C-alpha cells in the first residue's frame, strides 16, 4: 500500500511537471520508524515496486540502495515527529529562486502567506553531503517547505498527499512571483494586510 502510494505520487509529480528524469526523491515513514524511500538513480515518473527501498531511522540502507539524499530525509524525520512523508524535487520555478539565491518571502499573494508564511532559502551544501543536511534541516523547525540554494526544494507533510499538495501549491506560487516580475514586479501587500492574514490563519 505504502509503496503504491509512493509510485502514484511519483507519477503525479512527473505528470504535473514538478520533476523530470532522475531528479528528486520521495519517502514515507513507517510505523516502526523505518523509512520507505525511492532508490538512487530512479525516475520518479516511472517507479516500479523494486525502485522503492527501505532505510533505517538514521538513513542507512536496510534493503537496496536508497536515494543519495536519504540522510536529509532521515534527519527531517528525526527532527519532526509529526512528519510522515517527504518530497524533494527540482521543480523549475522554485529551483529558479534557489539558483538566484532568493527565498520566497514576497508578500504579493495571500495564499503563500496563509499556507506557508514564507518559504526560506537554506544555504548551499553539496548534494548528498552532511553540510546540505545541516544547512537545511534547521529550517524545518517551523517550516514545512524549504528551498536549498542552487539545488531545489524539500517539503514535508503528515502524509504523502499533504507533502504533494505543498509542493504543488508552492510551485504555483513561485510561478506567480516570477510572472509578476515579468509584468514589472509584484505589488506587495501592506504590513496590515499581512498581519490580518496571519490573524485569519491563527483563527483570531
Ligand atoms: Zn536534489
């Protein structure tokens, strides 16, 4: 069941143009703490049952060879007990922000503020390095979606649907910000508008 969910979400990410080729990885925490994760070099759009492997809670391989970013996944799970699923992709619009050295903190669209607050940019660390894990994981303290400089984006959720929805919505927001720049720059909401939105979010 869980493996099927990963395969299904991989297809959806690919069909929605949120990933391509061998980029990205997906994981799902199991009840016993072990983690199902896509294997290294697999194509998310064309996963088969054998492409999903098992790692332990420290990110070490148990069966097969997990994604090269498996230590990033395990470190996020270890930091956040509420997180059950993680998706990492190089979706084009968000990765453009990451490559331009910019986080998504432009207060031009209420959705971005309501759903994400903002989407911060973690400093660069070489892909699959310890530095990347260190630089990125700390942002998950109070955020669910984090850009990684010159690399891509990671989102976590209470399940795979939740993580997928965050990636989908965050990428749409990145496209809105980019298109606004083409049209002369987004018009930022006022400080009061932003505060009102945060109150709405917190139910005040
Ligand atoms: Zn990557």
